[in-house]
């Protein structure tokens, strides 16, 4: 069985534990054992820390990576932001010996050393490259009759030269994994647009941030989909809680269920919505759950 160290990040364990549960359940069925990565901190958020102090960001990120190096595992992330921060830091330090030396001087103060022996994987990137959509489709026991709006998010596909996942403007790998569950990935206007949460925008300029996600939700609804599927708890928060905030601020209602891919995959593997924490979202998921109860092909 393949072993990966599981980097939870901040949002999933605090706001969406169902994503953590769904990841554990689905990857176990795929022959992947997730080891607890104890002692981690925030990744830290790439759009904030890296912008103000690159060396501090690298030191914090690399300390997390050294925990995985001790286990001898690659890191698995379930969040685009965590993936962006950790994989970019890992790449920079492996490629730049001077930078690595500078960061290790800081880490030495707490008895740690970045060695550069492990890789950082995102759950979508890992499933696509190591398992494959075809194999996932083979183990699906409950094909899903759902129309889905896929939200890639920013850090999963950019910078494209380092992600090695094809076009950053017109990617297909996430859609392929969605369709492996039996669901249909429906195209919609401005599909690759940001959800509006990153770079501190959700905290600093919430109203502007909500206008961005409001437009994205409009486009998804115009495509007549059953739900949104993302791969990042922070995007998930923006797309889910954002609907409540839009209603409060703009008196405009969206009722669009939001699933992390691990939850969609779990449904296709036969787990119930409750086992996957889908009923714990802020946006009402009752209609989606009702459809799922009688919605297998």
C-alpha cells in the first residue's frame, strides 16, 4: 500500500471536516494509506506571507515539509493554497542551493533541516497522474447522474510550467476525474475565473470578493448544474459560505450545493452523503441529497 503524509491545512479540519473524512475513505479504497502529519502549522498562505517576506514564508513552509521528510513520505494536500505554498517552496529550495542554505540556517535554530527528499502532491494531481481516471471509473459502484460545474481554482494549475498538467487556460484533467464518477462536467462562462477569496481579498475587501464569486455562481446557475465540485477548502468556503454572505449583503439568493472532489468520489464509491459530511455545508444540500437517494444510473 502506498503511504502519503496527510497535510490537512487550516480550513478543512476547522470548517469542513467532511472533506478530511471523505479523503481518508476514498484513498483507502484506492490503496493509499494516509499517515497523520503531526506538528504542522499553516502552509502558510501563499498570497499573504510570500508577498511580504519570502524568507519567512520559505522557512515556515519548509518546516512543514521536514515533518514529511522524517516519515519518508510525499505530502498529500487537499487544498490549492496549501499545494501552491508547499510545492512552490519545495521547488525553490531544491533548485537554489543558496536559498536552501539560508533557510536551513533559520531551521537550525529549532533543530530542523530541509533536505529536499520528498515531493508535494495535490489530491487531484495525484489521482490523475498516479491512479488515472480510467482506474477510478473501474472501481465506481454507484455512477452519479449529476451535472457538475467544476471549479479548478488558481494554485492547482498555475504556474503551469511547474504543475505539468497541461494548459492553464483550458485544462481537462479535473473534468476527466469528475466524469470518471459517472457525472457530467458542464462547461460554463469564465470557468477558470478565480473564486475571489485568495490573496487576502476575502479578509481585506469582502464586498469586492463576494461580487467576484456572485458572478461565478451566476454563470454556474446559467449552465443548469446540480452542484459545484472544487478541490480546495478555501474555494469551498468562498463558494459555500459566500452564498449566505451574498444573501445578507446584496439580498440575492443562490442555492448551489458545493462538494469537494473527495466527496463526489465517495458518493460514486457508495458512501452516503452523511458519511462524507455533505450535510454539514452551510448552503442547503437537501435537494442534492434527495436527488442522490434515487439518482444512480
